[in-house]
């Protein structure tokens, strides 16, 4: 249900042009699911999903010596908006 978005990801994956970027941007594929929801309700819906994916990314990063924690309260690692 998540899609990569952003120029760095697309350029790296499809054009082979590497540029430095510190972030990875995602969006939700089916935006209509959020129609009529408050921001708090959207956050509650996504929070357990983000936790699950974050744990997977943490393992990948640990195995590749990349500094990352899925700590939603630490904007050095995650920003939601």
C-alpha cells in the first residue's frame, strides 16, 4: 500500500543516476481511504503499519551499517506529514 515518491528514488531506480539524498519519501497508494478522516484518525490507522515496516527497515539498516531507528518521536530519523 505504500509507494515510493520523490526524485532521488526514481532517478536511482530507473535512470541509474545516483545523487545523495538522506531521506526516502513514501505515500499511501489509495488516498481515498482517508476521505472524511481527521488527521488523528489517519495517524492511528497508519501508526501500527509504520511500526511494522520500520522494524523491517531497522534490520536492513543494521545489516548494512546504516544509522536508522524507527522512532516516531525523533525527527532525526522519521518525519510524518
